[in-house]
C-alpha cells in the first residue's frame, strides 16, 4: 500500500520509541502476568509485581497502521517497564479491537481491562491513565468519559487538539500541496478512493518540488500551515532560527518519512470509519493562518530566495475551491474525540517534545486553552523535552514525569515538581535509564492554528 521508505519510517516513529533501546533493569519482584482476548477480539496484557504498591498504570498505545501487528501493550519501553515493576507498580493495557483511528474501540476495551483487573487482583488504591501519541488522546478521552475510574492522567506526545482540529489543520497542509505544486490538482485531499496511488502521486510531486528553490518554498508554506518543526533527527542539533534551508530540509524529512502517509492515505481509514469526510477549509483565510504560524519567517525567507511572490500564492489558496465536510462524519469525529476541558478534579500532566512533526507541540496549547476555559486549569501542568522526534522521551524522562504526577496525587499540590530543573535532576538520578541527557526545558507552544473545542467547531 505504501512505498518502502515512508512506511518504514512511519512504523519506526509511530510504533516504537527511541527509549525502547534502553538497557533493561532486572526486576527483583516476581510478576504475575495475565493475557487474554475480549469478545470483540481485542487482547489484553496485565502485569502485577509482588509486592504490589497498589497503583495501577493503564497504558494506551499509539496508532497502529492497518494491516500491521496489533498486540496488547502495557508500557512504552522495556527500561520503563522494568523500573516500574521493580518498584511495585502494576501495568495493564489492551490492543483495541481494530487498528487505525481506533478511539471508538479503545475506550471500551481499556475500561474492560480495568474491570478484569479489579475482578482478578482487587481494586487499586489509585489508577493512572497514561499513553503515547494516539494513546495520549485516548488517555485524555478516558478521563473525560470515565473520570470516576481514574485518579490522574499522563498523556504523552498526545493528539490533544482533538480529532476535528487535528485533521482540519492537516487538511490545510494537504490543500497547499494540492493547489501550489505543479501537477497537484490530481491529489485527493478528502474522499480518498485509492490511498496507495494517491500517496505515491503525492510522494512523487513532493520529491520533485524539493529539487528547486520554488518547490522548497512552497513545501515550507505547506509545512507552516501545519506548524511542522524544522528539526527532524534527535541525533542532530536543532537548526538555528535563521537557517531556513536547514529547517525546510528537516520539514521535508517529516513530510516524506512520516506525515505524507497520514495526509494522503491513512485519512481514508478515518473517512471509512466516519462515513465520509470530517474535515473542511471553508471560510479559512490562509493569510491569517500563515501569520499565526511559527514558521512565518522561514516561509518569507525562502520565498524571497526563490524570487516568488508569497502574496500571489496566498491569494491563489484563498481563491481556490474549498473542501466541505460531511455533517455525519464531523459528528463521528466530535465523539472520537473533541475535548470539553473538564478534568473532573483529577490532576493531569502532559509531556511533549519540542521538535515533534507528527503530533505538533501546539496541541498542548489547544488542550491548555480549553482546560482553562472549563475552569480546570490548576489541575493541569504541561512539560516539554527539548528534542526532535515523536515521543522520543528517554525512560528516565518518562519515569521523572510519572514521579511528578504521583507527587501531585500524594500531596494535593504541584509545588514545583514540574519545573524543568527539578525534572532534569529527577531523571538524571535514575542512572542507566538516561540513554540521553535529560532535556526538560521551559517552553511555550504557539497557538494551534485551527479551532479545536466543541464551542468553536
């Protein structure tokens, strides 16, 4: 269905974490492992150490590409797993009955896992929901839809702008590629009928565009409308703020190696679920959208370098025929899910890398905005790791964040536990779990570029 290079990168960046290569810690506790299958076909995995400290961590895994293996997962990486079991935490998680944008199945499957745990091992003293990527949005959805089942939540690199806002912002990038790249008129950006052919066409057009200054400028514009970071490889330094060529080269890597399959192929899986197209760009002013993007200076610089008129291209976008949404599909995506911001008295800590080009860090601004609007702001803290990549946290950073959240649960107040210096010291003290230096940083994400909450869509 997909070309080899892009598919391998998608699997590597979505289904695995950089921290998965951590050196395992030999668990001193014995572990009772339970596995099985629910009636809907979802599998589950539960691990309970002896002694158990009474805390259960319910893990929601990320997006699984349709057709790929879909096992139950109860933690993100081996190093974190061994640390948690050694220290008495119980772990649990399900596979979800289907792959893809599986929020509809994930919530009942995860709640069924909690029911099974209670029947088998008893009621935990506290239950913390946590998860990566698509599992981050599922974690936040679990807290919204079943708050009585959880003590706290830790969404990591999560799609916290919600389904509608996320796919609408993606549509803006697709639209720019369709309208501005030579030959782009043949790209399907909604109602995708042949995902494989559509993706192959997109990849060819994008690769050709990258060969010329004009093409690179237009790729930068499409990237800016999705706020893609100009940093791709965590093993390299972040390009300087004025290194526009370097930033665009990194955005090209994000588009070709990660994002294009979602934009031009995997959207079809969502449309099948939703019964139509859930995204629209009617009424969008692309001059305003670009003005709000963190990549504005890069786009202006590359357009000037290419000798192109940015105003002319923006005018072309604003004059082009728009994509309208199917009401029933929007309703489906609102249910799966749009956030209302009510944390029901439960503390939530979110974590994101600053250089994430699959789930951009301004998802955190969207979530904080709606939580504040709902009056739950004091319950929320957001922390950031200065690193490129999607969910590229070290085991030490993951455990440090979890410790900060459990401190908030234990004490009833945050008391500085999420300060970057405090988190870095906590992570560094974990020794071999630091497969890279702890890199928590003070960071303010930019404005999410599309409406994302139920009062604005």
